[in-house]
């Protein structure tokens, strides 16, 4: 599965501490093999799924037909769903 990271997400990722960056990049790598892990939850107020990475949230949308996964947002838990 191809993973596409939006430019605003790349910007947000670079601003994070290096240990958080490493954990998030690891989770993104795991998503390429399994886009629907047990830890993923479907979002109720918007399309897509989320994965917890400590206090951070990784929001993404999966397009099964095109075999693409779009990382749409990386944010702290208090700001992720706004």
C-alpha cells in the first residue's frame, strides 16, 4: 500500500521532538503493511481512522481501490479532532 503524507503533516512532524518523530514514523511504516491494525479507531465526526502514539494522534484515510493511504494530520490529542 502506498502512503502519501500531506505537506502540512510533514511540517508538523518536523516540529516534534525526535523521539516522538521516531515513534510516528515507525507507526506509518507499520500502516503500509496493515492499514487497519487493532489499535486503529474509526473517526465518528469525519472520514478516516486514528492511531494513538503516546499523547499524539495520527489521522489517516484509506482508499482501498487505489491502494493508497493518506496521512491527513498529526496533532496532540487535545487538538487532533478540531
